[in-house]
C-alpha cells in the first residue's frame, strides 16, 4: 500500500476519530472486568451459579434498554444519550469497586447494562458524519479499533491488579475502579470534543411508547426467512462468547490452580488472537465473498 492509498484509507472526518476513540475506550472499560467477574464474585462468597448471574444482570437490562437508547438518540440527539450512557458505566464501575455487599454488585451490573447502549449510539454517529462512499471504510476502521479494546482491556486488568489498593477496595476491585476512570475520560472527550451530529431539524421532544422497546419488531424479524437465520447465528455466537468468558474462569482458577492475574493475561492473549483472525483472516474473506 503506497502513501496515497494509506492517506485515502484514513481520510475520514475528525468527529469520526473522536467517536472511534470513545468506542475504543468504552470497549476497554467493558473488557477490563471480564477476567475478574468470577474471582470477584467469590470474594463475596457467591456460588458458581450466583456468580454467573452477574453476567445475566448486565446482559438482560442491556437487551431491553439498548433499543430505547437508540430511539431516544434519534429524538434527543446522539451526544446527550452517549454522555448518559458513559456516565452509567462510570457510576456502575465505581459502585462495583467499593461495594461491601453482593446485592449492590448486582445492582451495579444492572445499571451498567441499562446504560450500556453506547456502542450502538457511537455507530449511529459514524453513520451521521460519513458519506455513502466513506461509510463501509469507516465502519471497517471503527470495528477494528473497537476490537482492539478486547486486547487492551484484559491487559489493563492485569496492570490494575498490581496497583496499590484503597480502603474498602481489593486488588480485583481496582480493575473496576480503573474501568470507571477510563469511562470518565471517554465522557470528557464526548462532552468537549464531539459535536452533536443529529441535525436540529430532526430532534423531537422527549417521549416513550411501547413500540420503542421493539419487541414486536424483534419477533417479526426472528420469523423472517433470511433475518431469522441471522438472528439465530448472532444468538449462538453471543452465547458461545458468554459461555466461554465465564466458564473458562473457574476452569483456570479451580482446575488449573491459576490466579486472577494469570487469567487476565490469558484473556489478553485470546483478545490478540481474535483481533488478528478478524482483521487478517475473516475481513479479507468477507470482502472476497462480496
């Protein structure tokens, strides 16, 4: 690739790079806690099943709230909803870091899930600010940078466990605290450097209706001949990822007798392999099949 082609590859609006950086930081703040959910739950005396519900406590509210956040961003603007979503991550991560009791940890995970639609809002921003010709390239770069967060997050989790602890915060809790700081940085970037991308003519007054939850649309899409198959593949792919990320933790800790720091390193290696396979294997195959 010559210099001209390289320049064309990255010739995208300034706002794109800001929102992509925000998405990367958000990805890091999410993945930084993945390697420690199980050992952290064990610090509270939770059973394996109760520990698994920490994942459910995040995923189920996110499933319900993400379509609503998307609809509200179409009415009120991208920026305010992105800020609210990021602040939810800041609050939830800070609470999880300092909580002395398990039930508050569940509440923190639910708050994080309810406000966890920032990636979909960021993708809407990318669609707003790019032309039709730029869009495929922009989403390709966006996806690659976002996937890098799955490499950096577990690595930072390892680093966070080496930091000096505070009163009431364990070494595992430090990862949540670092995640909160990272999400706060993304919030500051959004407030001061990301302009609103939704045209003023398209903004509306705040209102919600049952249709905003999108359940009927999901059901109709699920029985569609083509979309239904895509839904099943997406569900199975997500289930496989979730099962692996949780089940691998007790296997590492209890069967292989490793610690949480080693677990973070292994997840970082998995992230590196996943990033390489996505960028250098799957993406070229996808382009060749078009």
